[in-house]
C-alpha cells in the first residue's frame, strides 16, 4: 500500500503555457533537496477544470491555483516541512 502524499501538477495546455514547466522543475528540486521522494508521489495530470485560475496544483486533492515557481515553495514548505 502506497502511503505517499499525492502531489499533482496540471500539465494541461493552459497551465503549461502559463508557466507550469518552470514550476514543475521547482517542485522536483524541492523534493530532491528535502529528501521527500519516499513521502511524495509527484506526477502530472491533465486539466483540473480551473483553467482561468491556473496554473494549478493539487496536494492530496486540495487545489492550489495561481501557482508559480516562487509561491509553490511556500506551499510545499507549509505542507511538508
């Protein structure tokens, strides 16, 4: 049974065009730097249905909107550290 926390970044065209490529890299770096690979199941998903509010990220089903490579660090820090 996988007890890792699910972190899913939207890779739909709208979120990706708004910067989720860079945010994806920031999340990967955060996970590596804080040795969280065994605690987090990080993967991409397509369109969460909130394109106008994107870029979007979900952590265990909780939606975060308007994320970027900077505020995602605060979100991850609050969730995991």
